[in-house]
């Protein structure tokens, strides 16, 4: 079965600085990969997803992620963080043909310093 | 605008009580899901349903049951609540197909005393 690891539990960045959140997945075939954001008191919102094609995926709110098969990674990036980006971020992986079986990472909490 | 709603944002129950968490989606999605979210553990799938009256166990179904009598509604039932079921519960729905986006409700924070 597939699994996801988010190595960083908590990250703090200054407003305006760049951001990279790490995600490593384990799956034997081509995965479906997702990044979700959860703002305080809210449900999860999809930022972006990767199924195939261009390995650099653009999402909402200025986020992007790059799929690297050789590293089994799908890291999330943003060139300049805004205070409103403070939230918890979840990476998820689903199996091709069976994406009812979506597995989530433990999440990375992002704090943005003024 | 797509919407998944959950009946309560906060619930406080006592050990042994029967608890119902309701979820409704207005997108005519076939698939619906219940997750629990705990710090450091991310989201774990409790049950899902791919059609009316159909259900499948997820990773942690023990102590829970579900009901899907109508397409838009998916209920999570704690037959006899226990303190270790104190958690955030998230409902989600998705259209069938590999490219479907999963939409989440705002969550229900349940405290079992």
C-alpha cells in the first residue's frame, strides 16, 4: 500500500521568504499526488494535484510542486510567503485506479513571522 | 460553489453515549469518506462509501459504523463513545473517476468525557 512521509512537523519562515515543504511517498507504480491546506478552524482545501505530464504543477495561491520520481518526492514551494499562508499542509498519495485509498501525511504546520 | 457540510462544529459527549455525526454534500458525488484527524498522525480513513447503502472499511473502523441511505448524506456513528475517540472528524466527498478532486467539510471536533 502507498504511504506518505512529511519529515517536517513544524516550519517557521519570515514573511516574504521562500518556502519549501517536503513530501516523500512510497508506492510501486505511478502515484496520484496532492497537496492540501488546512487553515485554522477550516476543512482541507486542495492546493494542487499531479497525475501525469509536466512534473512541475501550478496550484492556487501561488503554490507549485515538483514531482521527482527518482527521489519519490513531491515538494511544495512558494517563492514569497504571505502571513495568510500560516496553516497546516498535508501531502497525500492515491493509487492509480483506486483513489478511494488516499493516504495522507502527518502534516506540516507553517508559522509565518512578520 | 461546491459544499460539504457537517452537522456540528463542536460536540461534547459522555463515555458510553451514542453519537451521530452527519455529513451532507450538494455535488451529487458518488463517493463519501469519514476521516479522523489527530496531531502527528494526519488524516486516517475510518469508512468510505461509493454508493447508496454501500460501505467499505478504512484503516481504523473499530468502534465506528456508518450509514448512507441517500446519496447526499453520510453518517458516522459511534455506538458507545469512548475517551480515545476524542478527535477532529472530517467528512469528504468525490466524484467517481481517477481525476476527481476530494472536497472536505469544515470538521467536527468531538470531546468525549
